[in-house]
C-alpha cells in the first residue's frame, strides 16, 4: 500500500470502537455471488486492509480459513483482541504481496480500503492468488453521510455535519475521491469478463451522538487534520457534538439519532 494512515494505536482503538461492520446486504450479496457456481464450504478467504477485523469475523462461518491482512500492526492488535475464532488468522503485509499460494484463494475482500492500493500491482496479485472461479469483492461507503432525528427539520443535522466536515477538507487525500467514485476506475481495470457493481445501497442505522462523533474521529481525513492542527481539530469535533445536542434538544450524548450511509460493492470472478 502506498498510503499508511491507520497505524497509530489510538486510531486503531477508535476504528474498533466506532466503525460499523459491513451491512448484511453487502455480506449476503458477496456470498450469493460466490455461491452462484459453488455451494460447498469454501476453503480460503483473504480480507485485505482488514483493520480491526469486522469483515474477517463476519465471513468466518462460511470458510475453512480466513486470513486478515493489514499494514498496521496496531489495527491487527485490535483485531486479535476481538477474535477467538480458530479459523481466523491476522498477518501484517501489503495488499500487493499477499501471503497466499498461486491459485489458492476462493474470495478476496477489501472493505473501504481498495482506494489506498496500487491499482495495477493489486490486480496482478489478485489474479495470482485467486483460484479459477474465485471472486474478488471490493466495497465501502462514501462520505455522503446523512443524519436525522425526530422533530428536527430534515437535513439540518446533515447540514451541521457537512459544515464541520468542511474544516477537514484541506487534509483530504485525493484517493478519498477515488472511494467516493465507488472505485469506478478500479472496476474498469478489472480484466475479468464476469463482473458487476452494486451502487448507492443506502443503509440506515441507529447511532448515539457520541458514536457519530467517534465515527468521524476515526476517519483518516480527521486524523490528518488532528496531526496538523490539533487544537482546531478537537474544537471541530466538540462543536459538532454540541451543535447536534442543541439541535436535537437533548443533553445526553447517549441519545440515539439515525445515520444514513451510502455503500457500494464491486464483484468479479476469475475465469474458470
């Protein structure tokens, strides 16, 4: 991976605490795609950029073995704390140099991570390790996040989020625009005839005010902002937290609102 923004222990702890696991709609779509031509238990999945292991754990019942890989030892430490599954193993390595034999992998996943990879080298490595008929699934969410709460004018909480998020934009990597394109260029670069996209899958969940602020704190763009301007970054989160409470007319940060996130998924199969 050319970019390494998730290696700090505090950032890894935030990731574990506040990032959502993949929505069931995405997981089910991936498994359905994989199973469309083979319905027996699969041998091996490699979860690239596994972070704190949410995807690795969710796939564990469906595979004999899961290897979660990440460049951040701090992220992997958090993953190991959360995992007591005998068929899940975590290894530090690059997305472009996977710890798997040629033609040995049934499924490769990368959740909200593929925009950081070296596209050409990554796809070459995918082709090397996938079995004939094996699949790759690349998914994530865009930064187009919406918030709502009963009694608050529609769009008002989202406006607050976007206003405060603007303070972070100078620290936004150009690769996050790649993510927000739903990996269009990467999809086009996949040289398999069988491939498809799921776009604009909107998933609504409950989240506390403190959880919403914590989620944003886990974003790489905020962490870059924090390193460059720690006082301003902390003030931005504090202000957003207070504005949410005031607009909602509540005092407890445990009060739940709704978050609406837009997901995408790329699916492709190596020819038999």
